[in-house]
C-alpha cells in the first residue's frame, strides 16, 4: 500500500484525524450527545436524540457484522478486547454507573465535552483535563491498576469455562449446540438486533418521522464508528501496523480499534511528560480531530464563544463530573463512545451492561436533580420512593409526587 507519509504510523494517524474530524463535525452540526439523549428523555420527554443514539448503534452493528462476515476484518482481537472471554461484570456495571453520574454533573458526555471544547467552552476543557488526570492515575499508578484489575474483577467469571471463547451475543448463541457456525450466528444476531432497534426507533415517538438532524447524526456517527474499525482492522490497516511494529521504537496504542475518549485523555498527559512520536496514539489523534472538527463547524456557523465558570458551585460540579467520568471510563473499559458505540457495535455483553449502567446512572442523577428543583421541601425518603417508582420497582401509585404540585422551577435540560 502506498504511504501518505514515509512513516506507516503517521499514515494510520492521518486516518485517525479524518475519522475524528468527521465525528466532531457531525456531532456539532446535529447536537449528537449521549447524555443529551437521556436528558431530553427524562426532563422533557423528547426522544429525538435517544433515537439518534440508537440509530448510530444500529448502523455500527450492521456495518461491523457485514464487514466481518465479508472477511474484511476480525474483531475477536482488538486493542480494547471487548469480546474477551473474561467477564468482569462488576467492572462494567460500576464503571457505567459512575460515568453516567459524571456526565450529568459535567454537563455532557465525553462527546459533548469535546464538541464544547471546540466551540470555546473552557468549562468543558477543565472537565476533560480532570478526566485525563483521573484516567492517568488509574492506568499508570500500579497500585490503582492492580485494584481495578484484581479487586473489581470479582467474582472471576469466564465463558471459557463452558467452552465459549468470546462474550459477544453471536458467539454465545453459537456455543449452544443447535447448529450453525459462529460466523453465521454473529451475522444473524447482528441483523436481528439492527432490525429490532429500527422497529423500536419507529415506536419510540408513535411512528413519527425522525428529525433530520437526529437522522443525519445517527447515520453519520454510526458510519464513523464503522470507519474507525475499517481503517485499523482492514488488511491495509493491519499491514501498516505490522510495518510500524518493526520500527526501532514501536509506537504505543497499536491494534484494531475504533473511537473512545477517556484513555486518550490520559495518553495526552503521558505525551506531555515525555514527547515522542511513538506515544502518539490513534485514539489521541482522533480525539483531537473531534475538537478541531467541532471547532471548524462552530466558526463557520458563528457559534464559537469563549465561556468560563460563573460560580464556584459550577466549578465543583464539572470537577466532580470529570473525576467520575475518568474513573468510570477506565473501570468500565470505555465511555459512552468507547463502550456505548465501539463496544456495542461488536455486540459484546459487557458493553451492553456498561451502557445500561451509563443510562441508569444518568437517569437517576437527572431525576434527583429534577425532583430537588421541583420539590425543594421534599425529604430524602421521598426522593428514594420517587426513584423506585420511576424505575418500576414499586407501584406507580406509591410515587410521592404523583398528586403534589411543584413549588420550584424545572431545571434546564442538556447543554445547547
């Protein structure tokens, strides 16, 4: 394959930049935001951005399945081993919950945080710095890494104990002796999931058409995630990585991968400490591409505005949010993009659990903020009962605020 540069790793990084630019521009233009999807749904009942998120998952799942069935790439061995036989369910769930709470406190998921940075939001820049510092501590401090890898892996579960080498839905179904190869089950499962998501999208708003922005955002982001896998996992990408691995100082961060935005924040800090081309990773360049892509869109549309903190309470909220997103992203082995899009596109069960934790954490946090704003005189017990009723864990008739008129004001939804 002819190289864009003399260095094969630079060629791969150039592709990462293009993937990131596309992601950032699409997210900025369509207001694509995973936290915004949950926020709109909880605070206003608007399913638009949730439909965009689900559509992007459907597109990525179908794209990955078709390309994998065609032998274009193999996602059984990826840099973040989403399909690993080891199944630390507690990590997936706990990390997802922490990330979900954090993205509400920080005013947006990692996607929105990067888009906001590109549009001049210094609050989001600070939150992402905290994400990076937290992630770096958990990744590079040996004691913290040991705690996560060993303690949070309890109880040790592995699908290999029942003769199944991978944790994705297709591999699990293929492990049941009812005929068919793993490849056939993966394709059938992916197409079934895609069809189910499309049907759910139609029913979410009573058959109403999706808004054009949500449709473009869902399709575009799903294709970008697929493009990340294609660029790094195709024969051309694998050949470039093989050449890069033969260098005198092989680069870090090689391997088949798509987008994720927590670990790259830590990698930037490592690069700042010891600058070297080999420390520049695919994820890092893609992340910077998202910021630049969103920034270009903001400048062209006249939306670029420098913004800072207005109160110490806002600073504290963004700091806590960044801390929880950084910790949650490392513990769950991915964020709302790393697990919520790249991971789910492989149909890994762990990714699905992590996404469930992210949505649950955001849902609970948003509901608490909503009820505290609307019913400032309410007690903690009332909040707990309201959450249990909202989660359908107790009958709706037990909801403490069902017949009570609010005395406060409804909080604002997700950032613009």
